[in-house]
């Protein structure tokens, strides 16, 4: 990969168009980067809350930014070819160690290109900045270039990851600081990663800075504000039932105990006897409950590793095999069930079993696409046309893997 003149032309032509669109559609404000601070190229890092984060962040800079992008962006046929030609994003295959990505990044930096990176590797699901792996610090130490830190405020409430609809409220990319190489030269990768995490951390709903809203809570107006919230909230906090949260319009609730609540324009949860006021708090409870209390008690679930009944199951699943940055091959449609030691995909032709011990890592891309890689090298993704929680698979995969190894540390993948 190389820095090309066409990338500068694309930036110069596209920036005014996207800037106007962002301002009209989202009330977006970009804080421009001051190139007098330090000479590039740069490693530009930001929190990740929207699909359009890369475009919005690029509007803060005059030069083309080469973003590290999820591999699925390169499996869209002709569209992927156009994107690659115009701006050359750097593909990374989530759920696997991708050495080629590091090579591409180093090549671009050597050629004078600045790199855009969302260290979380995932859009925030619950409104807080997600886990940042130590690989971020290792990459920065390897590149030895200035780190530019930006924060997108208002992104989560503008476009909650679990929702299929955006809202219009207040949105701003805020410059935080520059870290020259000399400022982090003596830090370990762990220490540098923690420094970056602290600078990027946000929780929603947050009060936006410098937007004349210091004493007000901006409203994020839209339609069907609560719809598809079950993509994240899979367990009822009242009756502790699994996969019983359903939603329609601005309201959601539990189909078993009758719990009812709304998602407000301010980004809060509102309902009678509801123990949480934020999606974040509900999700943190789900994680804590799993770590402390373990799996739900269901008929057929005893103490052995192999059980007759699944922990949970989803229908309408479509399984694809992923060829890195090229294509996805459809394998079949059926149901997906999670057990203590395996995931089982059931189709008309039979069963396909994925043992948890064979899975290297499990991630989500998009709103609910579940992707994982195996020790043998294959990568698969489950998609579903209906809203369902992919995050429960990730949480339980991490919990069950740690539990089997006796290495309980509370980290569930996000």
C-alpha cells in the first residue's frame, strides 16, 4: 500500500460534501487539527460509536487519513473496489491475528501517510468506551510517530449500535491532545494503552462540551427510539429470564414478567420499578450477574460440560465462511444454539459443531453479525435478518472459556 495523489484529490473533493451532509443531518461540528503543533505523519486514535466515525474524523484533517477498517468492508464486490481505489483503507480481520495489517500500516507510515485507528476495534454497545487491547500500545511503540487523540461526543446517542435508526441531537469531534514520541518513549505498551484508554473514555448520556449546552441535556430526536434494544439487553433484571426483552417503537419490556420501559430523547431508560436509568448500567449488571452467578438454571443443565439443553438458541441464522478482504461464502441457514462447551448450527442437512476450545476469538461487527476464527485458520460469521443479541454469545464464550481454564478475570470481550 502506498500514499497516492488520488487520495489527496479524494479528500479535497469529498470533504466539503461530507461536511455539509454531516452538519445538516447530525448537527455535526468538527474541531480542526492544528498542524503547527507537531510534524507528521501521525497515528490518530479515537473512540468508536458510529459507522460514520471515520468520515467524521477525517473532516478534522486536511490530509488523507488511512483508516484501519474491518475486513467486511472489503467483501462488498464493486463497492469495495471503489473504496479501496479512492482512499485505500487498511483491512484487518477481526477475531484473528492479522500480521499483514501491521505490514500495511508500516508501509504507509514510511511513505508519509497518517493512520486512523479506533483502538476499541468495536463500536460501543452500551455507551461507554469499550476495552482497548494492549496491541494498541505495541503498535504505537513500533511506529514511533506522534499520537493524535480525538473524542467523538454525542455519537452513541446519535446512533446507538443496537438501533437501526439514527437520531439528531448534538455531535462533535473534539481534539484532546498530541503525544510526541518523546512523551511515550519510556512507557511500556501496557502503560501507553492505559493512557490512551483514559483519554478516550466516555459514558453516555454525556454532556457535550463547547456546544453552548453546558447546563442542558441535549435531546436526540428520532423515531422508534427503543426498537431493537434487545440486541444488547438479553436478560431481564426483574425475573432474570433470558431472551425475553422485546421492543417496538419507543417502548420495550419483558414478555415474561411484564416489565415495561421507554428509551427517552435524553438517552435514559424510564419505567416503573426499572432498576436502571441507563443502558450502560443494565449491561454492566448482565456482565456482573454472569460472572458472579454463572449460567441460568434450566432443565437438563447439570454440572457436566456436555448438556442436553442449550443455554440459549436463535433461529433464522445464516452461516458464512470468510475469505480475508475478498468474499463471504454462504454455507446454510438454520438455528444456532450455545452449550457449555460448543456452539451447534443446525440445518436441514445436519449439524455443524464449533467447540469453544477450538475458537481463537469471537467478535461482533455491524449491529449483530457474530464472527469467530478457529485454530485451524477458518473464519466464520453468523448473520440474522431478525434482531437478536449477538453479544450474549460473546459474553458466554469468554465466561465459559475462562471458567474451564480456572482463569476467571471478569473480562467478557467488551
